[in-house]
C-alpha cells in the first residue's frame, strides 16, 4: 500500500478537504442571468496512531554475537512494522489504527456481493463498476487464494484469461490491469481501483532506541522501534470492492 498510495508527512492533525457536492452546468439564454450553486466540502482528518515493536536480549547474546545481532534486530523490526502497517492499511477499522481499504465503513465502495463462485464475468463487472476517470491508473488487490481461483478461469475458447508477466518484477495483468497480491488482503473480497486516493500520513519519522538501563539489573538490553501513522481512503468511489461468496 505504501507503493500504491499517496504519502504525506504531517506535523499535527491534518485536514483534507474533499468536494461534497459537484457543480452542475445549465443552459441560459443570451444575456440571461447566471445561476450560482453552493459548493460544499467535507473534511477528512488524518490522525497519528502509534505503532511499536519491542524485544529484550541478553547482554551476552548481543556482545558475543558474530553475525551482527543489532543490525538483524533493526531489519526484523522494519519488517514487523511494515507487516502491521499493511494489515491496517487494508483491514483497519480506524479505531487506534488506520482505516483500511476493505473496511466495511470508510473503505472502498461495494460493487457487488456474489452468491456463487467467482466467474470471469464478475471481474469484468468489477472493472466497469469503477468510473472511467479512475480506470486509467487502476489495478487489482487480492490474496493468493483468490489469485489461484482466478488463474483457473477460462474464456469461451478454453483459453486462460490470466496474462502472466513476460518480464520478471512486473505485476501480472487481468483484463489489461495490473494485479497486486498481499498476504493481508481478505479472502472474501477483491479490490479494483486507483489507490493514489488512499492517503498515508506519517507523523514525523520512525524511531529506534536501545534501552540499556531499563533492564540492566536482569542483564538484558531492550530495543524498541516506534512510529506514528494514519491512513484513509479519501475518495471511496475510486476503489470498488467485489465481495465473494462466503464458504
């Protein structure tokens, strides 16, 4: 989501203004009076939710370690924070954490809820449920289980509809649109949309500290990494969600 969303850095509570009403055009006679509509705007607030990871290690393990335990810890901390972020950016309920893309309230719009197994036609309907301006930069997000199911779908000529990537490192495409996979994408939903409308707000920078005094009496050293971040989809219509049949 950090690669697909829009990243902003905030120093305090950040307000994002979005149009609540759209201006409408009307015809008038030559020399006729102009009519003015009232533009209204909603506000979305980007907060700062605290995320941390902490461990303790023995002094002996740290000082006697031959492969660089401290750098190993820092790397693992980064992965742990990234995994927690990804989960929240996709599934978070907005309570003490970011509001996720698949959230029931505040996430993408539900395009359709299936009552049978997914078919190729359902994916086509999902693509065209997204308004044309957003389709230019749109892509899919789903988990591996749903990718496996879709890779088995065939068209009327018996050919697989999935188009594998011809070059390493590039995402596969489905009906011409890139497919991104995440272990944290829910099994009962597929997203299709322009994810630059998902804003990720970092409050300051990520911090990493070594706590040498706190556990000194036990011969331990603590490590803690912290960050403050929020995430919200500021334009729900920019992402359409296909809800799959529950098994």
